[in-house]
């Protein structure tokens, strides 16, 4: 019996047992699986790097486009203002050759109308200030004048026009605001 055990031990060492074969097969599968996973990981890393580089290029391209847009956004306005400048240059040149004041005044009026038409094209509107209640959102009070001709806190004179671009204030109107003169006289009499 001891001899048979020795022989069975000897046979098992020369031939692989099914368990040993399964372990070897399992190990080779694991190696193949790990190689497959490593390849998959490498391809995913490569894909992520490419996406990252592509996104960086996209950001740079969009920044360049944005910078260029900002740089040339007002090109249309300035191109149209060039015709106004041309008209003013012609008016200046014509006054040097001809001292016709009426012609000069007419040229300036036409140029002014052209500028207002350009403003209208771009939705730039003047603020109506004169004879309106003072509104600090649209008016900048330069001084006050005592008068009984206007209600208290009313714009009596517009020194410089204010303008809105769409509904946004781009320059307030510089104005003179009324202050009642009667109040001070009444207060002096009472005291």
C-alpha cells in the first residue's frame, strides 16, 4: 500500500491534475484579461488626452473669435460716421473758399440731421428733459434756479442732451432745476 501511495504521488507529479490545469488556465485568463484591461485603459487615457487637447483648442479659438469681435464690433458705426466726417470736411473746405454763412449753416444742419439718423439706426434716443420733473436717473443737475414760472424740482433748461442706447443710459442730460422762490419769501415774513 505504501508502494501504491508512492506510485500515485509519483504519477501526480508527472501528470497535471485537473485542479492544477484549471489554475493554470485561470491564471492565463487573468493575464489575458489584465492585458485587455490595460489596453482598454491605455486607449481611454489616450481618448481623454485627445478630448482635453481638443477642448483647449476650442477655448483658444473661441477666445480669439471673441477678441476679434470686440475689436471690430463698432466697425459699422464708424464706417457710417465717416460720411458725417466727410460732410464736415467739405463744409470747412467750402467756407475757406466761399464765405457764404447761410450755406455753412445749411451744411451743418444737414450734417446734424445725418448724425441723428445714424443714432436712430442704432437705437440711440435723446432724453426729453426740458419742462419735465427732475429725475436723477436721467438728469444731472448742474445748478438750481429760483423761479415761480415752473413747479418745484422741474427741469427749466437743458444745457447738454442726454442719450439712451436702447433703454440704457449712456449719458445723462445736464440740466438746470427749478426751486420755488415764494417759499423763502413766505418763511422770511413768518419769522
